[in-house]
C-alpha cells in the first residue's frame, strides 16, 4: 500500500497522456502533427519551461467538449489513487481554452463531472484552483475571474502559472485582491525559473498562502528564514525540475537541505504526463535518489495534508493525518 498523500501542485492539462491525446483527437476529428504516440513522446525533451509550455499549449487542442475534460480528469484521478493520493488540489488554465473558443462552462462542468464523483469512484477528495496565465495581461486575468464567478461553488482558489521570467507577480495585485474578496484561496508559481524576489513579491503583494515550486528561495537566506518562521508551504515538483533543467540531476535537488532547514516542503508531480511520473513516482524517486528516510517521507505526506485547503472539512484532514501517522513503511525504506 502506498503512503497516503495529498497532491497540491498538479495541472490537469499536464496529465494528458499521449494515448488519450490521440483518442480525443480522433473523437474530435483533429489531426495531430505527430504520426503516433511514440513520435509524440519523442518531443518530450525540454530545454526549459518555455519549450515545455509550447508543447503543453499545442496539445490542448484535442480538449473540446465537457466529456473530454471529464475523461482527462477521471484518468488522472484513477492514476493518482493508485499511487496513494487521497486528496488532490487541481490547477486548470481557462485562458488557454477560452483562446481556442472553448468556454468556461465547458471546462468547469466537464472537470466537475469527474471531480464531483471522485470520492465515490476513486476515494480521492478534490479541490479546483483556477490559474491565471502570467504571460497574458492583468486585464485578461480579471476578465477570466469574472467569467468564473458563476462557478465559484466549484472553485476553491486562484493560482498564477505559465512563463515566469520577465513576468513578476505584482502586475496581478488587483485580480488577487478581487479573488480574496470573493473568498478564494491564493497560491502562485514563484521561484521555479524566476528569482527569489518573485517569491517575496508574491507573498507581499498577492498575499499567497502557499508557494508553487519556490525552489529558488534557497538563494536568499532571509527569505528562507521567513518561510520557515511563517510555515509557508512550498509545493516542490522534483521530476519536473529535472525535466525542465531547473536542477542538473535529481541527485542535485535541494529537497533534503530544504527539509533540514525547516522549510514546509511538499512533493508533487506538476505535469505528470510530460515529466515522467505521478505523485507516487516523485516520492519513490526522491526516496531512491536522495536517500530520504521513512520519517522524512512521512513528514512530506503530513505536510501535504497540513498545507491543503481542507479548512471546510477538518474532520477529513484529521482522518488523512491519522492514516499518515499509522502508515508502516516496507523493508526497502529505512
Ligand atoms: N510552470 C509554470 N507553468 C506551468 C507549468 C509549470 O511547470 N505547468 C503548466 N503550466
Ligand atoms: Zn506548475
């Protein structure tokens, strides 16, 4: 039985496996520029975040109907459940779909077909987080929030993603204030490729409650001290960092040092179809390569539930935390 965990950094569009992409393309009468799934997988060699994003946005063309989004999310939830994910807070990128003529209702209602039945079908509780694209304008983000207002019973929070360098968080102050006024929780990608200053700015200007990635905080000791003091959760994605060359190899990942420093780290998958693994694969990889002990893995799992937006169901959080504490590691983990 895998270690129970929450997934807090997961782009649903990044769970689109090549097989499903071709199946949806066929269903929607779309011709993809790759001959088959193998040729598509060959394209998964990224130099940096932007080279990944180019393919990520291109392949989204196959997502057109509510059922497409439902099938995408259901496939993710089944895989996540098999790897011990008990709770998933799922990002989606509505602007990328609106730009292709797919409206907000299609995206949210489609995702909800899978999320609304996930606890019964997969034993996974879920929350939905709407992400703004930081390489689009602040006005576009505000328009997107307005379009989402009819669906706020299904949306827990807002996030900020896409190309980071050159797109500091402060431009999105107004839309984050509007989101907070609507009762939405706030997170943002910061310090993935961008400098530690973007993390500080996202905390100070956007009022974020978790930092997505946050890896580059290690370059700023004062920022690390603040994150430790305030117990600000970081949603790290180790296999993503390797594939996007944010770290040279997994063995170079600063996760162990970050845990030793007292940072509230969590381990997540980001875009698992593209980066070589789901949440459990990321846990397995850091255990095998970075030599994390069972107690460190338990700490990561505990943090994932403590950092999750389960304030509306503390009983459920407590039951997940009890499962984490009771978990017994096999002989392979010291
Ligand atoms: N970083 C920023 N934006 C993203 C990512 C990521 O890893 N995945 C999907 N959108
Ligand atoms: Zn991400």
